[in-house]
């Protein structure tokens, strides 16, 4: 994708992909969009929805992993499934392959629906580049911070050792790699307030919001 200036004019039904890496501040950015009534499609929420009781997604993973991953009430036992897949990288990849069509299909459906009625739709996908979701976006914004700050924030936020935090960070592409692929950045190397101001400014520059009181 070509680089996009934060001041470039956008169009009706503009689809903005939003990503980052763990502990880079993506949730702060999505809260700004939501505050202004801009619809945010949350990839994590979709991933939970497609495995609710009675869904084809849940049936598909039960077929692969067995009924041992279900609670007595038929809901997914996430702890049990997690214990299985995080102990075996191949099984984790199998789970991703099984669920990918359901998650991707739901996200594409929601994009198609929401862009018809909104000038801006934000699609929050943690593994956006890893899953090649950028093909569905008009542009991609990356919430960026340095790897050193990312590590520090994750250790503090989740009460992790340095080794534990690094292990989680390394399950995703590096933030520097994502930075290179971004159309533009929301820089989170300073304060939370500075990050919020950047998002507010971008929305005003793109005429998605006015100087609201």
C-alpha cells in the first residue's frame, strides 16, 4: 500500500484498519473513535462471537479438539482449549486455520454493512498484517511505540517478568515491521494524552469530526 498522509482527504465509507502490537496503546485509540460515535469492528470480539454455543465455529473446533473443550453447559472452555493449544505450536496453528474462515467472514460482513451508513469505519485487528486483512482496508494506521517502551509497559501492566513479556511480544510481528507497512502512525512514545490528541487531530483533519464542544 502507498503511504497515506494524515491530512489526505478521505471518502464516504472509508475503512480504516487499526493495528499495533501488545501494549502499544491500541485500546486508547479505539476509545477515542467510539467517543465520537464512529463504529469500531473489534477483531477480538468477533473471535469470541464465532464460537458461541450453536455456532458453526464452535462445532468446527469441537470436531478437531473433541468435547473436552466444552463446559457442561455447552459453552467453550477457553482455559482448557488454551492449555491445549499454547503447549503445542502446531495445534495453535490448527486452531487458527479452523477459525480463520469464520472470523474473516464475519469481519468482512460487518465492514460491508457498516460502511454503507457511516463515513468512517474502524476495523481493530491485532494481527492485521499477519492475517493479511489490509486487503480489506482503505488505509492502515499503526499505534506505535518503541520495543523498549512496549516491553516496559507490558511487564508493568500484566505483572510479568522480562522473559515472560518478551515471549508474548514475540508471538506477533515486531512493531518496527508493522511501522514500515503502515499508511500512517499514531505515535505513543509519549503520554496517553498526547496519543489522544493525535487521534482527535486526525479526525478533524479528515473532516470526520468538527470542533465539537
